[in-house]
C-alpha cells in the first residue's frame, strides 16, 4: 500500500459535479468525470486528477506486489520505439492503423509502443546467452498507445493507456509453461485483491501470436466481448491459492469459459450443465500468452543449454490494463449514489465531514482527528468547506470513500462521532477513544492481528 | 523511501561488463552501461534495467515527498497532446524541430509533450473559477520528449526523459511569488536529500517565457552550461531550512550566480571578491519560472476575486529532470572503481558477498543474513554466483552498493563478518549479533534515534 498525504477538500483540486456529462455512455466513465477523477484532454486521452491518480497508483501497486511475489523483476522500457524491430518480427505491417507511427527529425520511422515483445526480446538477446540466467521474468508498467478509431467507455478503451506487461524467458517449452501458470496464479491473486471476480478464459492469440492464451474477464454489461462460461467459476476463491503450478490453478482450468471468438458451442453445451450456463458481456482486464520462439527466432534471442547447444528462448507475455482497471472496478463497485471503492484502492480510507464549519468545537475536533489519522498513517480527507451538510454527504458518497466520520455539535455534546460505512450504509456511534483502535483494525496499513 | 524486494545476483537481470562501451563519452553514461543500469534502445532513448529502475524510482520518490511537503498535489497528464492548445499559446511554431510532432489516424495534429504549461492551464480553466480555490499547486511526474538533434551524455541529454513538472496558480503576483519561493525552497531541500550541491542561478526564461527564472545547476565537467558564481554558495546547507518564504532562502539569493547566457561580467566582478570567483561547467537539474499571465490569458484561465472581478490567474512552472538526475548523481558520486550511491537512492542498501559459494557454512550464513535483512525491510543483494571472489568484489564496487558484507570460512570460524563501506573503503568486523543493530542504525527505513 502506498502512503499518500491527507488533504482538506477546501484546498484540493477535486472538481466534482452533479451534472451528467455529455458523451459519457459507460456508467464508470460518467462517475469518473463527476467524481473529479479524470478529465479528457484529447479523444480517448485523459489527465488523471489527484483522486484518480491515487486510485491508479494503488492499482499499480497491487499489480506490482503480485508480480514481485512470483519473482518477476521490474524495469522500465521507453514509450517510443524504432520501427525496425517491428519490421524484423513482421508485425509492423500487420498492426494496422491502431499503431501510432511517427517520424523523428532525422526522418527515421518510429512508433509509440502498443506492446513490447520486440523490444524486450532484443534487450534479452543483447545480454543473456546462457541457461544459467534462466528462468527470467521481466515486467514494466508504462504508458502505451493504441490509436482506436472510436475510443469509448472513458479509460476502459482509451488511446493512451497504462499497462503492466511482463515477459518470461525459459530454456524449454516445459519450463515456459511453468512460468505461464505462475503468472496465471499471480493474475488470479491480483484481481482478487482488487476486489474483482476475473474469469480466465481460453482466448484467441490475436496479433501477439502463439499457441496458448487466456483472457481474464470481469462481468459487466458495458463489456465489449460476449462471454460463455460455467457459473461455478464465480464461486472459486483465489485468496486461498497455495502455490503457482498448473495443479494449483486446476479448478480454474476445469470449468468451461471462452470469449465469442473462441467459443465452441458444442463443447459449451456438452461441458456446462444447463443450470450453470452463463452468457453475458465482459471486460478484458488481463491477457496472457505463451508463444514459444515466435519472437526469439527472428530477433535472435538464443541461449546455450547445459550441454552447449544453442536454442531459441521460449517466451510468454502477460498484460494487465491498469488504467482500464480503474474504470472496470467502478463498473463492479458502485451504487446509485456514486463510487464504492474497495479499501485496498480507495484514494483515502477515511472522510471526515464537519457539518458545522466555523463552529469552534466542530472545527477543533475535525482538526484533531485529521491530525491523529496522519500520525496513524491513515490517509484521510477532511471536508472543511463552507457548504451545506447535504452537499458534503453527497460528495463523500460520490467519490466513494469507504468510511465517513460525521462531526456535528449534537454528537460532540454526547462525546461521540458518527461513523458511516459507504458500502453497507451502516451507521454507528463511537466514543473518541474507540476511534483509534477501530481504524487501526480496518486499515490496510495495519492488518488486523488474529484475535486471541 | 520505497520498499523494493531483495534479490540474488544469480537470478537477477544485471548485465555488468568490464568493457568500456563505445560511443559513451560521459563518465556517468559509461558507468550506467557497465553497471547494467540502462541500455539504449534508439538514439537518446533508454530502457531502465532493474537496478537503474530502482534508482529512478528512489529519485522520483524524494522529489515527490518534497513536493507534497509544500502541499503541491500530484496528478498525471498524458504524454500525447493536441496541437491546438500550443497554437493558441503561440508556442507551436516557436518550438522548432525539437518538438516531436505526429498525426493520428484521423490526421489530427498532435505532439509528444515536451512540457505541460498549455495542458495544465486548460485543465485549470475548465474547473477552477474562484479565488476560494487558490492558491493551488499541481505537479506530475511523466515522460517527455525533446527531439534533440544530437542526443548525448546518456540519460543526461536523452530524447525521452522523465521530468517532474509543477504548476502554481495564484490570485495575484504577490501570492504567485510566494509560491515561487516555496518551490525554490523545496528544490534546495530535494537536491540536498539527493546528496547534491545544486546552485540556484539567475537564468534565461527561454521558450517558457516570463519574467523570473532560476536554474538549479550542479557542478560537473561534463556540464553543457558555463557558469559564473560565488563559491560561498557551495557552503550553504539546505538541510537547515526552516521555512519556505523569500526570507528563508535569502542566503541563496544573496550571492552572485548566473549561467553564461545571463551573466553580466561587470556585476560578477563587482559582487564576487576575487578569491570566491568560480567559473566552471554545470549540469542543469532543475528550472523554475514565474510567468504571470502568459498562458492564462490566451488559454482563458480567469478567476473571480473576492470582490467579484475576473482576473487572469498568475502562474509559475517548476521542472526537475528525474532521469537526468540519475546520470548527474553518478557524475558527482563515483570513484575509479565505479558508482558510489548515496544511501537514499541506492538500489540496495546492503550487498552480501559469499566468497565461497557451495561451502555449506558460507551458504547457510549468507542465506540467514539475507532473510534477516528481508525481515528488517532492508533491501539486500546477495551475490551467490559461482564466480571468483575478485569478480564479486569488483561488481559490488561497480554497481555502488553502500555497504558490503563479506562472508568467508575464516570469518565464520571467528564468528564475525567483515563489513566494508563502499564510499570510505573502511572495513570492520562485527559479530553476528552486532549486525542487526548496526543496520537498524544506518538504514534509511529506520532513522537513527537520538542517542541517550
């Protein structure tokens, strides 16, 4: 979890609005604009305002931690690439108008990377030559560009988007598939931590190529892919995953699931009992590929085996759409009043609503709690504006802060504060002294210790 | 400080080399290639390998913490911008061939942002309309592109580079200058924490425009600007800065310093006694500007004052070259054996050198210390390769890890480990039990508590 500073609404760049934005059709897109998370700067290109930026970083951090856990190593490749490596791999012409091509001042053909298979293979080929350095998994989290003809659904199908892409290098297909399944397991855990049910499904390998591929899809009506799956997949729980081999993820492989471009309707009907057949729309949030030597041969990534033979390295690639996830999570986590952030990615864990700004006691208690949360390292947003209580309640709901503390003169007299849970709507009253231990208990920074 | 995982050299992507790279003229560039921090992917464009990536993130984090300290708010703008806002500000034609221009699939003129004054002014103008929301400072840390005709000195003058750029918005020139000096103070503190002596100097406002500007320059022979300054500036210490007003930074403003395009030789000789006159080369690592309404008028960023008047907002912009700093710090921190990272940005605080890999006792002690450091949250690099001790010593020096722990059979018999300080070369012997408290004391994660 990243530690962000606490803020006061009065001085924060948080332009919320009640109006329904024109041209925003997806609900998550509307909410991201209304809650002041993003603003569009060009068609399908967005600036992330302070609240949206925090959410993006939290998602990124969870993805990063799960990549590190399986020993993938973080690095960073640039956004602008030479065209020549894409010509070598054969993808330069295939990629079509979605690739943003450009020329530099010396008239060299370059492009804004939509993905990095070519570049990472070239970097690998320059420096790694022996089985001794394998297995190796590298990843980076970087902006990519895909020049969609009709960008839509806000950040879910933007043109400039943030992606985590990982690449695995192995000495044999057998080892390559082990890396593939380890990444599969990491993805299940990642989405679970993000509060999402992501269903892995057999998928088309598309322009990446290769012979094995799974998409991770979350169910949402705004999704652009039609999916066919066994509803029992929704009951599986990745938080209990004990390892990262094919055996550990077997339950997810055992139920039928496929996107419309891969579905075999006979198989679907044969393998899924009628009561479990689920046909719905989904949003792709991750995609993994095993493609063997597709890039290592043309780009010359060969390694020496233990007995001195030179073989092409076996590769896979693994993407998660980080900026897209911000929208996808809102599709999954909202109600009629606005966003309902899971605590793990909320921009602030606590929102303090001072309903009588200017009242000496209310101001001083608000300020005291604000400082206490800072000491506890719990990011907190204090609404200290001169606005009516109703406006403050509505905004705190809209931006989806998980816990609201309401401070008013009546409660102060009774030596309590009112706490509201954004998700359940439940309200309770706590004495000032109980507050600290309560938040220590629920904070992602201070995981609750096992009860005695 | 960011918490990175510990690693074993045997499985880390760390391609060090003894060979002097061709075409790398700056010493920092040579060392970054030799220590496996970066690789060039196109002229003036680099991939950051795992060690280099860590350094970049540490620098970024120090910059971020000092921006947050003066209440600048982090956000994130995209890399690709519409040309029209640059046409409105009048900079589209002025910027010349260093601007990377491109057309999207609909033939719209776009560009890879070299800076973000236009975009942030437009975002501000859309959502902020009142003095009540001022002062406001926003910043982001994002990749920029400047299509240098001859990129050189590695990441110090690359084409794709990471920059922190901040923007201040104020109701009046007086308030605007307060924001300017607060940022000035934040810069002094930032460079101090990075272990650098950065000298603020009067500078030309160049293509940004405006009427007040300072460059922050570190002294280095590979620097491209000639500088003229009072050597007493080098003695000032920003770690004792008590505030962020003009008064607090007055010592830095009181001594003469200017780059060659701004220097007034008469003033220089008049104000600097001969014994303090310093003419040398420098590297610009930061640049701040106050430019009033230069962008707010053309882009329509007006705010209502307390008495209902509409006035253009007063702006400043503030840049720090984050990727450039990685090179600049190496220029300042190296010796004949390689890089000497300051602890605050080192990729690992501790390197463990097992000089007898395969020896049961050496392996098990190395592993035990490695695990202990992980528990202490001290990032540690264990050299567990089957290489001669000399190779391991040389690599650990080259990559500049601040503390080396040397584990060998002789020391184990005597129940000690040898510790070497990379910077001073000092060696000492500690019992296994003393190790933990020693590293607790020096770790940036565990600042030493005041002695009793």
